[in-house]
C-alpha cells in the first residue's frame, strides 16, 4: 500500500512535485487566451507525477479531475473517461510507456478517496510515498478555499 505524507499547500514548497503541481494548476486555470485550458478551474483536483521512463530518463506528468482519458480498443478510441487527478496523472505516465513506469515522486492536492486508494495500491509499488495537502473528505472545504486563493 502507498504511504501518504501530508505536506503544506505551498506553491513555493521545497518539495519539487508539490511546487510543480501547484504551478501547473495555476497555469491551466487561467483563461484560454492566457494559456489556460477550458473547463479546468480551481475546483479541479490536480496531481503531479515524476517517473523514470523505460529508457532511463526522468519525465513528469500532470493530472486533473477534468482531463478526459481516452479509452481504446485495438488502438481505436471508442470513448473518454473521467477520473480523479491522481489516476489521470498515472494514466498519462502509463500511456507513454510499454509497462508501468517507476514512480519517483507523486503529489495529490487531496488524499485519495477509497476507490483511488485501491487503484493506487494495485498500480504503485508497496511503500510508494504520495504527498498530499488536504484530507478527503474532511478537508474538502479548506482545499476549495486554498485552491481559489492559489488560482486568484
């Protein structure tokens, strides 16, 4: 099972994945004219994953609860799914690799819900550290307030 580590919600964090996630969140919630992505707002839960590619390079991916995940059968896209931020980030990492890559660091704004905890337990190595800033569901309102302030 992954190990959850609570950290401050700080865009200037010394923790690289925390800082990268919150900076990317602030970027994508801007208007489309300013480089943002339509449909993603402060209330979209975000995640950031740093991983080792099968080629030995380090890569990073961003996940968001509003990003659509393509579902393909025999290489043909037949539908799109929506998942929580941590699963879209992992999906993006896995989609680029022939197998599940080695996760170096992971941050989620809120702790995983019970369904995502199960999925993370199946996808990640035992003992994988996951940083987060707010407990789900108890601190959702505090997260919403902090996210609005971050993205203002």
